[in-house]
C-alpha cells in the first residue's frame, strides 16, 4: 500500500480491527519512510452481474435505494431500510459466491421486504417479477393471503366458516 503522504511504496500494519458490521477490516498503517499513520478499510469484493452482462460491485446503498422507492408513502423508517440492506448483504455474502446475478440479489430482497411491509413487497415484486396483468397481481395477493392464514387445524373449531353447533347444557 502506497503512503498517501509521501507515496512510499510500502507501509506497516500497526493495528487491525473488524468494523461494527463485521463485513470489513479497519487497519492502521504507518509509513516506514515518513512515519505518518493512515487508515485503510478492506472488504471482500462481491460483484453483481447485470442483465446487460456488465459487472459492478455490490452496493448496499443501491439495494436500499431500490427498496425505498417501493416503500414510498409507507410507514417504513430509514432505520428499517438500513437493517433490510444489511440483511440482504449478509444473505448474498453467505452464498459464498464472488459473483451474483441481479436476479439473486432480487430474491435476497423479497424475503426481508415481505416481513417489513406487504404493500412495498407487492410493489417491488411487481417490477422484479415483471407483472404484466391484473391476474399477476391477484395471484401474488392470493399467495400472500395463503401465507398469512394459519392452517385450518390451527384456527380452531368453526375455522372453515361453518357455524358451530351449540354445546349441550345441563337441561338437555
């Protein structure tokens, strides 16, 4: 690593620490020539292959920006968006792959977004899955309703909408 002050081609690591999110390492370095100290941050590179074939570095900010559009007008805080961005980054890094497609990143977004806000999830899914018709929306809403509804055996008696017979009394 070149010294940013004197451009000496070498430096010595004085201290190393992981950052708060654990995704990068902060290193304090010292130049052997001018003795000045500087900080570097190292992260493992993760590349995203776009539909056009172009690759670019993964960007948590870009994920948050895209999800923010889907959340427009919804009761979603910036803190919740930041947490979602971190969850997505952790999920794509956990795959162990150095390169991911935009499709893979979109899949990683859908789960946490569904937990965050269902309307924002539908907005994002409509673009991500390229909904073409009203039927596409209806199918997605039906799928969400099925996921939200507990199975009939968990809903108790009369869960199917049928009236339950009254319990016998002591007078019967």
